[in-house]
């Protein structure tokens, strides 16, 4: 099957997947990062199988445009999104195809961040 969810996977919304992941992973750092992802809000309307690499990149650009000074925190947040989808595959909440497509997206490079700083980035 190309582009769609497998018939055995219920079609969860991405925000539902994030909420279930957050409730099962209660560490403080995870909660802070989760809040940074969900505060941007474009996830509510997408089903997991609709969250394509294009949407992933747009989401990443939106996070990067919030005033971050380096690529590292943006990449950390986007890796968390990928981990959430990997977890969703293991819980049979989204398809392996969706996760595999998200893994093909390259990380953000330092020159792609609009608000670069000469100071060392700490996250």
C-alpha cells in the first residue's frame, strides 16, 4: 500500500498519538519538549498516515522560526517527533510506512536557522 495507512491500524490523529506518548513518558525534559511541539498547534487536524515529510518539514520550519539561535534544539524536537511515531508503530497506532517516510527527512543545518548566534548553542 502506498501513501495510506495499513488496514489493521486505526486512524489516530497525530495529536492523540502525542498525548498518549506524553502520558506514558513522564520525564520533565520530555514534557517540556512535548509542550514546545504542541504549542505550535498544526497537528490537531492530521491523521498519522497524513503526516508526510512535507508537513514534517513545515512543522520544523515553524519551530525554527520561533526565535531559536541554533539548529540543535530544533533537531532535538524533530527527533522526538520521530521517536513518537516509532513508538506509535510499536503500539500499532500508526503504520511503519509513515515512520519510514519521516526518517528520510534530513536534519536542519546551522545555516538554515534565521537567528544564528556566534555563541555556543546549549540545549
